[in-house]
C-alpha cells in the first residue's frame, strides 16, 4: 500500500527529459532529422530543430551552449574540438558519393590538362580533400596549378566570367553550372567514404540527452527506409522543407543525388571494431587539415565516437 501511494509522488519528482535543441543548415542529408521534428513523430517538448543560414552559425550556437547537438561535416567537428568545444559523434548522416564535383570549361578534357590552370575552391577541408585527390589522380603537384580561393557564393560568377578554368563545388551551384554547360571531370564518387556528414553532440549533455537522441535516430532511420520505398508522405514532408514545396517525387529524390545515406546497420559498421572506419577517416582528415593549416591545434580523437547506437534503439 505504501509503495503504491508513493509511486505518483516519486514520478512527480522525476525531472523531465530536457529539450534537445539541434542545429542544421538545411543540407539535404540533414532533412530527415528536420522532418522527424516537423512531422510530429517526436514531441516538440523533446526535440527542436533550428535551421541556420550557414554552418558557421550552427557552430557558434554549439560553442555558446545554445544548442546541444548539430548536423555537421566531420571536418567541422574536428575544428570545434580543436577549439575546445566538447563534441562527440553519434551517427553518420550521409556520405558524399558524387555530390562534390570538379567542373571545368570545355577546353579541358582530362585531369592532366589542369596543369597551369586556375582552379577555384573553397578554403575548407572538403575542398582540400577534393583537391588532393584530383592532383594525385592527375599526376600533378600543387605548384602545377594556380589555386583561387573562393567563397561559396562566388562559385558560379567566377566560373561563368572565366576567372577560373575549373572549380570544385557542389549543389545547388553544381546543378546550375552543369545546366549552363560546365563539364564534370571528377567527383567524390571516386573517393568513397572520404567526405562525411555526421550528427555531433556536446559531450557534457550526452548522458541527459541519451533517450532523446536514441528516439530521434530511431525516427531518422525509419524515415530513411520510407524514403527508399518512395513513401509519398515522406517525400512530401521532405519537399516541404525545401524551396520546392510542390516538387514531384523525382525532384525530391534528385536532391539526394550523389549522396549515400547509411542506415542503422551501416552506421554500426562505421563505429565498430578496435579501429572503427569513422575514426580512421577522422584521423586522415585531421592530418590533412593540419597540413593545410586548417586546424589551430591538434586534439586527441580517442573519445570522438560515442557508442549511442550500440547502447539501444530499435
């Protein structure tokens, strides 16, 4: 009797699960998590996805503890950890498999012909990964080309005006440049697993947010499965999160061209073993970023991965 009487009191004293505030910049690979929040599959009291106009603002939100988690590229996670922000990776959201491209003018027919040419590229780790792979495949050295640093919003104008002979870019800039006559010469399809988007969480809130994160990832993987099966409601929901609210199923699916979306089982494979595949990618990326001067300091990667998916979930 006493235990029965105490149960409601104990339940009332149990603190509610804190709200999980997650930052996104609207990249297609992040839309499944956005739709998990927007669709009502998760209560608004558990998850709030906040879309920012740039990854830089997402990172600032994490650094200021205004966000508990965020969708980021792996290099952005490494940058923040090097600056003292305690982040851990709990899932792989998408892998570039052709989405990042080298586009060239029609006079360039092969990679070796890049010798002496001006190549536009954003000063980022993704740009560095692509450039390194391109030069290696072409048999060229960095001194053989002229590097033209460009911001993303300068890509199309720089290529169209002839300021650069080639450019390393991605959607939506690549789509418009291809439609205008640019030629595709190389893509991330040739370097599988090198460019990765992840879900990162502040390690100081991981314990408190464990249940929220697992529920969110359960819904994320359910939506991925529905997308693969071309579920109309899922496609319509994803379309509503883009600039194409009335898009056809084919148009929605085209947003994900060149992207591989790992399911739960593949995620477990990225995190498994004594030397996980994702940790290997992070170490290679950290080394490249240091060589290119993209990291202020080196930080240990021993605790980069958190085994959230192995701890529970559907």
